[in-house]
C-alpha cells in the first residue's frame, strides 16, 4: 500500500510511478504558484480560493477514508 494518503481518494495522480509501475495520468504541478498561474490563465476569478477549496475537499475525503478504515 502507498504511504501517500492522496492514494486513498485518487489513484495515478502526482509525479511518482504507482506501486505497480504505472505512470500517473495527471502529473500536476510542483508548487502552488504554478497551479495558481494556470488557474488564472484559464480565467478562474478567484484562483486562490478555488485551490483552497480543492485542497480542503481532498483533506475531507482523505479524513473520511481514514475514519472508515478505523471502523
């Protein structure tokens, strides 16, 4: 099992190969500034708030998965 908790909610994202040696289908960015630049270029009105909401949602989903594992 992966030691990265994001794998609890989404498989094959990020810059690392998966445990079964598959490439991620979405690599993502290496820092928030690059992601904010992308969101701004796409015309997102509030890129910082959008990114914060995505991160908070991921945190909530991971927390739900961890709680399910504990039960």
